[in-house]
C-alpha cells in the first residue's frame, strides 16, 4: 500500500508541474504576441484558438518527454523551463525570419492558414526540443 501512496504522490506532483508549465508557458507566449490571445479567443477567433491550443499542446509534449527522462522533480522543473524558453525562441526566430508574414496580425485577423502553419512549427519543434531535453 505504501508503494501506491508514493505513486499517487508522484502523479500529483507531476500534474502540478505540468499545470505550472502550461500557465507559465502560456503567459510567456502571450507576452510575445502583439495581440491579446485570450481576448481573441473569447471573441471567437478560431485562428487564435488554434494557435493557443498548439502552444499548450507543444508545452505538454515537452513536459511529457522531460518527465519521462527525469529522475527527480527539480530536474523536471528546470528542463521544462528550458523547454519553454526554447519553444519561445523558435517562435521569435520564425517571426523574425518571415518579415513579409506578420504572424500576429494574421492570427488577429483570423487567418487559419497561418495558424495551421504555426501549429506545425510549434508541434514539430516541441517534439525535437523534448527529444533534446530527454
């Protein structure tokens, strides 16, 4: 029974770390965009919802891969934080390298094609970043 209690405690701690990564990551990502993600989602902007959903899914992928390879909670916290920073850098680099495509303006206008492109970049990058951090 003691083993079950430890497992349950570990699951609880893992969920807390995941939720912290999602909250912190979505906050940081929201600061990188030039529009209010949550306001756009509240207005029914599907592109903003797709974009925010892909950011959260990407962060979840990174935390999952980090948790799989981490043997203590501090390492998981640190490497999840590194993953958030790296994913933000990928977004900033993409935005910088595509000056003719103003990503924030297009998402704010509801451009689903841009949201789909960003989804692919974020999810693909999350898998690669998560693999690096394993």
